[in-house]
């Protein structure tokens, strides 16, 4: 059974940093692309960052230069380092992967950027 468990969210002031983690089980982690999405109140879910099995990364324009996605195959964990956070980064952040055509999602972790 595939499980994705996010952690690391919280309240942070503008300009601050957080590191999100997503622990995966039930998949051959090193073979899977992993993606972080976020959903702000009243908005659609959007892709934030992704990393392929060979380490290729991709970011939405609004986080380029501020966020970094990485993975640790030994820990079956993908990370999202978020620096220079802005109020508009406030959202629930979700971890996602696919097994074949089946998407799997974590329950999300809330990030609130506010003074």
C-alpha cells in the first residue's frame, strides 16, 4: 500500500524558511518521480516542484530561486526547502507520486506565512 506522509509545515514570518518532508512507503522510491503541489484558500491546486528518478528538477516560476526540491533514496523521502517565504506561499502543501497511471497523495501539511 502506497503511503505519503508530509511534515514540516507551520507558521513562519515573511522572509523565513521551512523545510517540508514527504516520507514514502509502498513504492520503489528510487524509480519514482515525486512532486510537491500546493493549494491556497479559494484557489486551485498547483504544481510547485518536481524531481525525476534521475534527479531532474522543475519549478513553477513563482518559486524559482527560493525553493529547492531534493530526495534521499536511502530514507525514501523527498524534501522541499523553502526560503524567502512570502505571504502568497501560504497554502496546504501536498506530496504526490504515480504508480503506473494511479496518482497517490499525502494528506498535506499547512504552511502559513504571516507576520
